């Protein structure tokens, strides 16, 4: 009889412990302390090989408003370990949106990203892209202002100079100063658009079929793998949105097959 009682008590303790553990894992993230706790729980789950539990913890932290670049990077790694390439690309991209200089996220994205995202850029393009990513929009605007002031100074000098040859030199300075100012403004705006996520999205599922028109019964076109990054070029209509990929190919894709970066 005593053994039966001990057996029943043991079962109740185990069930209670499991319920307590489940309650802890599903605890809401409402402040920085609970976010840190959930983040550490995700780290512990990842270390013991439970990538899906880790992914749940990281995404819970991020969706509660505490999505730092590190949180999204960890979520991307957990997603990749869980076999979810689409969300791995999405989360690494979100980490880079927050911190464009985050090399670990960029290197990981290169590894998991499908071929549809690659154009085989050369060394020059890579250098330009690195400068673009690592320079904040504010810096580009300051440089644009400097060129604008140089243009204004050149205008003043042009009217104050009597020598025709020198006046011609100041005209060239005016033109180039304002051209460079406009270029820097454009780069700054593009950089801001990149960091804000803009209209870029990621295909979540493998073998995603795109269409020639914004409807399911239209002609099937491309078959995109999970993790393909698409640029959304029009407003959604009837559950579809027009897109283009890195090589310029375009079409319509269902909204439930993508998620914005």
C-alpha cells in the first residue's frame, strides 16, 4: 500500500514539474528583465540541441519589442538548425537591417541564402556595398550638405570674379557640387530605405510558385526556393503582390508565401 502511495505521489510531482516548466517557457515577455530571461532560456535550449524551443524563445523576445541584432541573429541560426531556411534568411536579414555592419549575420546569410539571391558581384561591387551598408543615412546627408554649401560658395565666387576663365571654373564647381549633393541625398535615402526594411520580403516555403497575374488560376511562372529575397514593386491586390528578384525576373506572388523584412 505504501509503495502505491509513493508511486502516485511521484507521478503527481513529475506532472507538476512538467506543468511548471511549460508555464515558465510560455511566460510572457513584458519588460527588459523578462526579455533577458527568455533570451537566456533560448540560449540554454540551443546549447542542449533543442533548436525549435530556442527559436520560439528568440522570436518571442523579438516580437515583444526587444529584437536587437543579436536576438534576430540567434533566431536565424535556430531557424536554420530547425530546417527552416526561409525564416533563417528572414531573421539574418532583420539583424542586418538593424546593424548593417554585423559580419556574423552577413556571413551566415551568405551560407544559407539560395542561389536566387546571388548575382556574382565582383570585388568593386562588394567594396561599394560594404561602404553603403556601414555608413549611416545621416552621414550621407551631412556630406550632401557640405557639397551644397560648396556649390553656394562657388556661385558667390562666380559672380565676384571678373576673369572669364576663372568664372568658367567656378561654373564647373557649381555643377559638380550640386550633382554630388543630389547623389549623396539619393544614397542616404536608399540607405534609410534599406535599414527600414522597405518593400523587401523573403519567400518562406520551398517550391513557391509565382504567377503572371494576381490570381491563382493565372499562368505559373517561377518556382522559388525558401529564402529567396524579393523586392515588392506594387501594392497588394487580391491576395497577391508584384515582385522582382535579384536577376530582374518578376511576377506575382501570394502574400501568405512571404514575410517582409
